[in-house]
C-alpha cells in the first residue's frame, strides 16, 4: 500500500463515528465535531483525485452530518 492508501485508512479510522463506537458502543451523529469516517475519506479523496487540496474544503462544502 502506498501513502494515499495509508492516508485513506487513517481518515477512516479517526472518524467521529468510529471513535464514538469504540468509546461508548454507540454513535451520536449530533455530537460529531470532525466528521464521520465516510465524510473524512470523501473529503480526502476529493482533494487527492482533483490534485487540489483546496477541493477538500470541509468547511466551505455543505455536508449533512
């Protein structure tokens, strides 16, 4: 696996959903502060595939939690 694969795995592993599930056994999306695993992977992939890191602007893009 290359660096991009490692980054995608890292993004997925630190999503709020995964961290909450590990800590409490449940997920409370209304308490997300850094995005779900899926959102983090999507944001990273968007920047990677476009070649433009600004494309993964998580704050400028309206995303439903």
